[in-house]
C-alpha cells in the first residue's frame, strides 16, 4: 500500500503530506539558517591617539608593530583615511552614527552623547548581531545598543582602572591595556551567544597622554636615540597666527607629570617601586645635566616619544593576543578586523604633541582592514576614506540596509578592489574646540589629492597648501597670484561640501541646556571619623580641630570617586568647602571634573581660589590669603545665576564673581586633596595639598544660614 494511501483518515493524510512537504524543504531551510549564521563577525579595534608614523607597516622610523603589521600583511592598508574632527569624543560619536558632529550633537569633548539617537550598534543589534564594547568609551552617557559593555569611566587611568558595567562599577588591579584585552577575550570566549555573529568594539586608552608604560615596558628604548622629525624646530613663519599661538609645543607645554619628573598617581606599592626603579636614575641624570635651549627640547622629545612608544608596544602585544585567539578558535576566517585610531597624532612634527589640526599628521589616521577571502593580502589603497564611512561599512558587511540620513559611504567595494567610479575626490573637516586645551583655533576646510584649504573662521584667516610641493605644510600659498585659480576652485569645493553635509554653523544640541532642578541637600559629606569614609582614604587620619582630619603629605589625592549621576554638578547651584590647615599655602582641597567641565577649590600662594570650567572655558574667583598652620573654614557658594561667593569662617569675603554653571556632567570624578583627573584650575599638575583637611562637604544649592553657621563653627 502506498504510504500516502487515500484510505487514510483525512487528518492523518494531511499530517503526512505536511511532513513530506517539510522534509522536501529541509535542505533549503538548512541552507537559509547557515546563510544567516555565516554573516561575518566584526571586530573593530581602536586605540587612542595612535599616529600612523608610529606603525612599522606605515614605514615608522621609530618603532616596530609586528601584530598590527599582521593585519596589514593579511589585509589592506589605507594611506588616505581621514577624520571629520581630530579629537577623541567627537571621533567616537561619528563612528557610532555615521554623521558629522554638528548633526550627532557631540562636536567637542565635554558633551554628553545622546544614546537615544540612531547608532550602528543599535542597527546591528536589531539585525541579530551580538554587540559589545570593551575599553575606552569617553562619551559620558552609558552605552546603548550593546548587549554587553565593560568600559573605562571618562578618560580612565593607565593603572588599576574602575570600569563601568551594566551591573555596576568593577575595580581592577593591573595595567589597563592588558585588562581591556582580558575583558574582551573573556566576552569572546564565554560571554557572547555563539549562535550569533558578533560586533565587538575593542577600544584602548593607550597611547593617550600622559603615556604611562606598563611594567613590562618601562625600560624599552633606554639604549637608543630615536630619530627626530625634520620639522621638530618649526618656526611657523609660513602660516597664519593660529599655528603660532597654540599651546602644544614640546619645548614649552609638556609638564613635569608628562615627563615623569613627578610621582605618578594611582599606583600600588609594587607598581610605584617599579616606576621608581625605572625613572629615578633618569631623573637624577637630567637634574645633573641642567640642559637648556635646543638640548632641552631634544631631551624632552626623547623622553616623551619613548614613553609614547612603550604604550604602543603594549597595544601591539595585546592586539596580538586577540588575533591569536581568532586563529586558535577558528573565528579568523569569518571575522573582518578593523584597526584604527580616533585620529592622528604629532610625534614632534612641527615641534608638537597632541592632535586637533587639519594638518596631515592629526587629520589622517591609520586604517588596516583584514577580511579573509575578500581583501587581497598586502594590498595598499589610496582612495579617500573617512571615519565617517565606518558605520555604513559595518552595516553593509552585515547585510543591513544603510539609513539614508547617514552621511558616509560603505567601503566594502573599495576593500575588494572595486572602488566605484564616483568615489569622493575631496574630504571635509571641522574642528570646534576653542577656547580649550592647547588653544587650537576653530577651523574647517577641504582636502583634495593635491591641495588643502583651511579656514580659521573666527580669526578670518586662510591657509592653502600645495601638498605635492610642500608635503610638510610649511608655507601657505593662499593669496598668491599663481594659485588664484586653485584657490577659487578650492573655495567653491568647500562651499559645496558644507552644503552637502548640511553644516550651516549650528550644532544639534539634543535636549534642553537650561538649569536642572534639584532639591537643596547635602550631596556628600566627608567625615573622616566615619569608618566607611576612612576606609576610602589613601593617607593618614589624625586628630583634627573638632574631630578627625586627613593629614596630606602632598603626594596626591586622599580619595577619588568616579563620575556618577548622583554626583552630577551640571547646570545647578552648589556649595563646596570644609576646614583646612595648610602647611605651605598651595594645593587642591576638592576638585570635580577636569579641563572640559568641572570646578575646584584650592589655595595658590595662600590665596583661596574657586575655579569653574564649562565647555573648557575657565573662570575663577579669588579670595583672601590664608595663614599656614592655622585652621580655617573655607567655602564657595555658586548660585543659580552662576555667581560664586567665597566665604571664610562662615562670612562672605569680597563681592560675588560671575563664573557660570558647569555645563554637563564631568567625565572625571571627584577628588579630595589633589586634582586627580585632568586639571580644572590654573595649575599644571594635580597640585596636591599638604596639610590637614576636615569635614569636607558638597551641597546642591546654597547652604542655609543656620547650616553654614554650624558647619563653620570650630
């Protein structure tokens, strides 16, 4: 009898027919499942401030990067990858959104990224990818669109970092570059859903300032003299005033903390011993040499660049650990690997460190891409690509539609050697962060294959460079008759690109900037007789003038707290202060935030100072001189209009001073006894206090008269 005999009951016949139909489709369904599972994994590796000149695959004259070279050898090296804005946070925002900063709302460091907007992570997550970010985040808001995150808080330290996760803060001990890699590997091995393709953003802090090498690297390069860049002693005479009036020279602007002439913060006893062994003899030799002039500049260059390269060596070794795991696990064949930096960097070119400019060293960033079976090993590309293109490329690789409002282009065809005929012939740049660190003027511009036009628009100064004749960009030809036609064409192209990218000079703010409403309250009190508070401190606790006090020896902060929503001073009045007994009339009593947003209360030459930064603009209020070795109650009360009143022993001193309000929640946390983040006030290091502190408090809102009287009573 036939298996599908018509005499079977209808329900059974239908069941068997359905089963037969399903079985006939099984190969097709299986193929569909395999096809879904075969979408490539995406590993995006980004370091912070890694110049292409410090990679041997780019022809470095100062170091070797064998593991990064593996990616270049097995994939494609891009020689013309540019950024839209050469600064950390804005670059990250562009990579997430595929939009220029005036549209994603993060045009300068210190902003808070709006995670509610469209991002590549959200789109990939919706399409079935497992998404994760590990390492440096630097966007202040919590990551959204990621199944997993384990990120540094703000800039993060080089040693012993607290890291933020969805379940809270995890305190690590060790070297941050290695810890970030440990956490990335932990997620790759055990944390992800292995039935899904993954998108992992594995992002290093290194080699960001102040370039603290790991224990394994402290002595590297001791026995070599690194070659100097040919423009180390640039005099800037061929350019506008913008190039001359910056604050990023090796000669003048590297501080003692950068050069490791002062004790480094946040180290364990063992780590400090390693540092003292490595740097102590060098510092004594430097002090004995008494260098001046060009000899001093050369010494600073060697000192700075060697530490920078030691940090890169750690990144290279740790990238190698991840590449090894991809090979060992069998993931390598179906994983596209990107390596880049958030922008370029100066290794002494033009006498500089840092980034920000549209000049080539900071405008251009390294980009290596390995995609087995798709990208020709060892290939080199000269097309103009941008970090603006990364999000679109990730989506294209994953087979996800690219939203029409993204502004970049997928580079998948470029990767496979099939660059579209209409690929861009020019790139647009816009930098906003002035006033700000290093005093680089706001500017925008356009670069083509041969020429670069830069407009410092607030100064109304222009520069035009012929990159073929002047690759080091030493002499502007703007305004010269023999370049009149080129200048006209470049100005027209700049206008066209500004219109194309909808840059009319305004920036999307994503939300109100008016004052937040908070209840008047005691936000934090540091009572050093309290065992819980005492446990947080790193220095001695002694008898004070009315209870227990911190005894600070000037070596650094007594305690530090991370930036949290509960400790958010943005757009609100506040009062801060406490009892102090200074030993030498200098040092930070309390600081929160850093060079972008924050405040600090400190003594300088015995003068009481309150400093506030909003959008990197610094304003200060100064009070009277205090006596050393004498207990004094000091406070600063900031009202809703941004007026600060300094108070000594419970009484107002001087007139209120307009300093404004903190504009957004600082990335750096709160510290007592030193400024342990980037520096808020008018000082060049952490400006550690020496003396005693007692009953330090932070209030939201002005302190009520009775509360102030009680607080300021001995």
